[in-house]
C-alpha cells in the first residue's frame, strides 16, 4: 500500500466529498476514485457508502480510518523530525527544571545539543510548589518533573532517572543523630506546606499526608521556593522530604539529610503541554529515550552536610 493511497483515504474520510478531496490533494477526482477502489479490493470490503447525494464511511471504513490515522501521524512526525535534523533545526527550546536535576540528565542535554547545534537550549527554574504553571503559561516548552503527573492537558514522556528520597531536618532536630528514618517516623514531624497550586497527589509523592499506620502528618510554614523550603528546615520550623541529590548540591551546615529507608524512589520524567508539542520538544524527548537505558548514577546521601 502506497503512502499516497493512505493519504487519499484519510482525506476522503475527513472531507466525505470526492471533489473536495481531489482539490485538497491536487489530484484528479478519477485518481481519488481509483485509489479508493484499489484499497477496497485489497481489504475485500466497501470502505465508503456513496450515492449522488452523500458519501459516508462504512463500519469497516471507520475502523480503518482510526487505525491508519494514528499510524500516518506517527510516520509524518518521524519524517518531519528527520528532516529537521538533516537541515539543522534552529530556534530555542525552554526546559524547566528543579534544583540539581539538570545534572541528572546531562547526557540527554549533551546528545540533544550535539544533534541540534543551532538550537539554543535555555533552562528555566521551576519551584516545587508550582510545577505546572510554567508549562501552561509558555515559560517552559517542556519540564523535568517528578511523578505522578495526571493532568489532562499535559503529556508525560519517558522516565529519565530515579532518586532515593531523604528527609531534611535541622541539625538540632531530635532525628538529626539517626542513621535513617522510616515513613512511620514522619508522623512525629511537622512538614512545610506549599504556597503554590501544586495538586495534593503530586505533593504527597514527597511529603505524605499520613503515615503507613494512618497517623496524620501536620503542615507548618508555607513555602513558595526551594530556598524558602531550606530556610524553614534549617531554622527548625519544619522538615521536608527531597530527592537525594539535594545532599550533594545543597550542603548547608545546619541541615541534615537522612535516608527514608522504606520510601519508594522518586521517578523523574519529561512533561510537556500536549497542545504545545513541537518538533524540538519531540527531538529532546527522543534524545531522552535514546539515553534512557542505563539510569544515571546518584550521589551518596551523607547524614550530615558539609560546609561549602
């Protein structure tokens, strides 16, 4: 089956009019009819019901339209991406990240930049209490976010890496001398609260609302940025959970990072606004898929931070 025949079928399925289909594709009406007849012979069934007044898909035609449409779009996207690569795509791509997470996907960034040297990749900071607004406002074309993300207007791409979860406490906190903590211990702590529109299901991936036994975990001061979060923790007002990378990149002398030994690892993935997908977004996501096989190694999680 030739790609042109598929294109004719899909266009006729949309237009339901032989003359308009021919005009749209810049072919003759006879060419449209011949292509459809050839396809119907191959399928062994009628794909359209037509008479002098109307054209409409048969049930088999409807099914074929759905199946071929998805495949055709993937093929054309692939051709478009390959063509952009061949001619050297240009422009800019805005990538939203949190804290040290660009380090975790440095191989992806390097591969993307090697493939598209004419593209300027700009990083935008995303604050944990407000992970989605930069995508929806256009401040970021795609973002590296922790999972889960279950937003109807956002697409979740490949998982890039995972992070162990640690508890951030002040150096004078009762837990500060421990080697580690468990999730049940969190019921005796007060956590920072978000000053931002983060959904509860996203917040609790790091900062749960209840212990495994069902005890509520209270919230304390509200924070809007990572710096505010660290300040609240270091002052002893509250604690917070974080990705283990924080212990390496933010070694404040009055903050202790404790492994949460029974917390599931945090998964990170690329996320973008579905309606805002572009060839450059697809190219970056493809670079992530090509790199994804071995996950990046994570830094150790020392109990006590070191002075910078």
